[in-house]
C-alpha cells in the first residue's frame, strides 16, 4: 500500500460524513477517459456534506476543484494534487414551482431536466436533452445546442461559495455570455437552478427533442470518448467547418484524433493522454489560423 500524503491523512481525520477516495484516477470520472490520479476526491451526497467538505478544505487551506459529470474536462496526466469535489451523484431533485417555473438540483443531468420539463408540458429545455453533463456544469458554462442556451431559460441560481455560504443570483446577475458565466471568473458552486419555461403541448416538445436527438446521433461520434465540441464557435465561422476546410478530419496526435464524423470533436481513439489532446488542440488551432486567419479557442476546460 502506498503511503498517505500529509493532506490525505489530515482530511481523513477532519471529514466525518463525506465519502473520500485517495489517488482516484480522474480517467474514471471524465468522458474523455483521460486523467491521472486525484490526491483526494470527495463525493458529497447532499448539501450538508458538501458544506462540510468545503469547510474542511478552508480549515486545511486547500482550494478545491469542482466537477460535475466530467464531460467537458481535460484532466492532466500527472493527476491533480489537493481536493477534487465530484458533484455528479450529489444534489439530486426536481420540482415544479408554478405554471412556468421548475427548480432543478445541480447534480441532475441535462437530459433528465429536459424530460422533466417535457412531462410537465413546459418548453425551453429541449436543447439540453442529449448534453451529457449535469445542470451545475451546464449553468457554469452556459451550455447550449441547436439555438438554445441555458441563459435563455435560467431565472435564478442558488450558489454556494467555497466557504459553504449560499446566495441566490438572478439570471441577469449570472453575466452569461457564450459558454461562460460569472462563476468561471469568481468561483462558486451551483446548487440548483430555476428555469422559466413556456407551456406547450407535450407532443410538440417531444418532437423537438427527437429531432435534436436524431441530429446528434447522425452527426456526432457518440461511440468514442470525447468532451464534446473541442473549440468554441469563433467570430466569422464554425470551428468544425474551418477544421474540415483545413483538411484536418482524422488528424491524429498519439491516441487523440479529430473525429472523422464531426471535425469539431476531438476523440480518444484508445490510450490518448492529456498531452496528446493538448498538442492536437494546439496544432489544429495553428493550422486553421495559418490557413484561414481565424483563431480557435478551446471550449474544453483544460485543467
Ligand atoms: C458527446 C458530448 C456532447 C456534448 N454536447 C454538448 C452540447 O451540445 N452543448 C454544450 O454546451 N456542451 C456539450 N458537451 C459538453 C458538456 O456536456 C457540457 O459542457 C456540460 O454542461 C458539462 O457539464 P458537466 O457536469 O459534465 O461538467 P464538468 O465537465 O464536470 O465540468 C465542467 C466545468 O464546470 C464546472 N462545474 C461543474 N459542475 C459545477 C457546479 N455544480 N458548480 C460550479 N461549477 C461546476 C467545473 O468546475 C468545470 O470547470 C458535450 C459533451 C460530450 C461528451
């Protein structure tokens, strides 16, 4: 058995409720299937356990890293020292607040939230069906697809700061912009989000979801590990079209490749490392810039 680090010993003494795992491979928790061990990974089951682990982190002078379902993250090969808090199985629950509003806990998947709204005859979250992350991750980065975006429907967000205190921010206070919210600049953990939706017949909502799902299945490499679109949409074009025009479909570095099905996706062909993906992103970005003069910026959060 390997010797526990000083931090692992201390956090196991001060944490009474929350499940902890030591040297937990990040590759087990990211959709890319990439990433070395997290020194400590915490799996709080509810708000109270989350608050406890945050207070312990403050006490031990550690700034935690937050993750949801790990579907938009490239974790480093060398692993992560310190504390990673995984919220995927924490913060569950959805409720209807009134005729047009629902509240969804941050750990719920975007797909479950979209189906919950559909079954209530509420339209607005159809775009979220098929985005594999959690509502917390989706709010944090203003996820979107097929013309829909979290910012269009997000009325309020309950946010916990890294000391365990909770506040409520309105949709406009979240300062949403393309794949960005203020939480990215200021920190803070999404606990739940209220969505303002529009009543519509369930059949019409279901048809939109099925249309989006069909488009996803026919255009995206869902059979290979990835983190979704690798690059943000640049001003003046679409990343996938620019990459394809630059002749980079199938371009490979180590085990990482530009998908042959959708040039906007980088996929793990088997055994890809984070450094393969980083090199591929850089080379693709450089080649596209040289050919088109347009700069591509990663959408994937690179830790
Ligand atoms: C096949 C595939 C298709 C995809 N399609 C789309 C798409 O159509 N549109 C789109 O926008 N994205 C898409 N994505 C990317 C991804 O699913 C979304 O960005 C999703 O919102 C990320 O949520 P997550 O829970 O996985 O977050 P993670 O990947 O775990 O984390 C992403 C970031 O969010 C932060 N975060 C996570 N949870 C919280 C929280 N509760 N509070 C505060 N910060 C938090 C993390 O610190 C991290 O910086 C796709 C990914 C894949 C693999």
